[in-house]
């Protein structure tokens, strides 16, 4: 990267970033091109043609890749706020990830997954979906049968389960919920062969989340309760316990059951104060105060308690660093909705403007859905500031929906390891 920067050629910098070993495997030109709304041939010309001289484009790439200003050969203009009311620009995501080496194939898998988790939080799962499924097919699939590179026993089924579950979340974020459902059910099948009890519980929570998202809250509660019973028979894991309670809380909020939702959120808060009986599974994503605050904000908004929704959303923003682009986006979008409902239109528009600009490189269909909801909330307002934000949201939606159409067309239905082909449905 330093050598590319030293040549004063942004195309070489982009190419060095795309092919950096810390990604696990090179990022495709199509994927990186989509981040800025250009085509793969256009990015190829940028990487292989003459050095870019347009300051606006240079600045766009510098901010997207979060290149330290002291390493640049040009001056990045100061980023100005388009909406002055309490507008705080959020830096573009830093997506270069250092992945520690693993020990053996399963260790390599965990290291790769940790890197993807960091990138996922910064750029969204939609852009990584094809990369993860290709890794499952090319790197994990052959090991399930003791083929290339030698078998690593039961551990490979645990790797396959965890990475298939991750692919499910990325499919969900890309708006491909049927693919997500298949991934989650296959991950559950694989987890029953492995020996990581907590991973199995984690997968069941993902199944419950998707059922809730697809307007089946009763089914989601049933699955989450079954997962909680399974968790109770093994080593205590306070984060998993809190995650299952929060999932149930969101379902009860959807059903309008305020007392149950609030009690479950209270129990989740208490659960997070507990201690682990053993070292947490490396395959299970963390659940912390920030994640709980995000779930609580959604619950309170669903129940119509907008002051509480605002407090929890602001808590998300306090706990999530600028690099957690997606988490902050969800927090900001919930905050904007709560502010609109409470008549704080000016501040809501400032928050909305922030989130439009800070998510330009984020691949998340879930964020697109919330943009639509926010635009619907603002449309009845005739104030110039609201109309300006409605127009900005409309333009952002046009661009991002185009990206998703492109991603859907260019990412065919992925192959998964052959042992995963059984669909429990």
C-alpha cells in the first residue's frame, strides 16, 4: 500500500487495497466499483490507466478507503455540513483489516471470519456475500470430504456451520431472505455435527431473527425459547442469553405486548452483567450494550414510546465508534424517526442528512428499507428543510437500488458445500 501511495497513482492504491492478503481473498473489481457507483471496466481503466488528477474523485477514494492524510500527495478539502443544525460529519469507513494467523485449516477459517466481521460492520454484508459463499465452496467444501489439504475432522463442520450462518446474514442484508433462510437451516444441520453448543444456539437465534423480520413473531418466539432451553443445558454464556432475550423482546413489541417486551429487555440487561463459564466460542458474534441499545430503540419505537426510543438510539451512537458504519446508521435512522414523531423536525433532518452521507459506501438493503420508511415519515412535512431531505433520500434510493439490481444480476445463486444441500424445510 505504501509503495502504491508513493507512486501518486490512486488506481494503483485501489488495486493494492483490493488484492491485499488481509481480505482473505482479493475483492473483485465489480464489488469495489459498486461502492462508488461505477462499472467494472471503469475501475479497470482507473487502476491500469494514467494517474487520476480530478481532485473530487481523488478525495472520494481517499475518504472511502480512509487513507491517512499524511500519506496523500494532495490536500483533501474540508468536509462541510450540508445541513447546519447539529450536523457532525462522520468519517468514511476504514476497511483495511488485519487478520491474525490461524493454526491449521479451522484456525485459518476463524481468522478469515474475524476479518470479514470487521469489514461487514464497515461496508455491509451485501458486498461480501459472494466472497463468503465462494470461500465456502472453494476452501471449506472440499475439506468436508477429507479432500484437498487434508481433513480436519469434526472441526470443519463447525467452520462450515459458522461461515454458512454468516453467509445467511449477508444474504439477508442483500435482500435475499430465501437464500438467508436456506443458509441458516443448513448452518443448523452442520452445527449438530460439530461440537460447539453455543454456535448451535447462535444459529437458532438467526433463524428466529429472520422469522421475525418476515412477520412471523410467534414462530420467532418459539425458536428463541427453544434456543434458550438448549443454552441452559450447557456452559453459561451471558451474551448469548441476552441476545435471545432481546430477540424475544422485539417479537413481543411487534405484537404490541409492551409489558412482556420491557421485562425481556430488563432481563437482557441483567444477563449481560453475568460471567462466562468458559472461553466464548470464536464462532459466535458478540452481543454487547450497544447491540442491546439498538434492539431496545427498535422495541420502544414499535411500541410508540418515542422518548425512550430516542434515549436508546442516542445510547447506540455513544457506544459505537465512527468505524461501525452500519450500527451507527441503524441508530441514526431510529433516532431520526423518533425525533420526527416528537416534532423535532430540524434535528431529525440533520441526523437524516448525516446518515445519507455516512452510508454512501455501505452495502445494506436493510438500510435502504429504513430510508424508505424515513422518507414516508418526512413526506407530509412542507418545511423547506424536510423537502430537501426527502429529495436527498429519493436520490440516495435511486442510486442504491440500482446498485442492488446490479449486485443481484452479477451475483448468481451461490453454490454451497455439497454436505449443506439438505434443506430442513
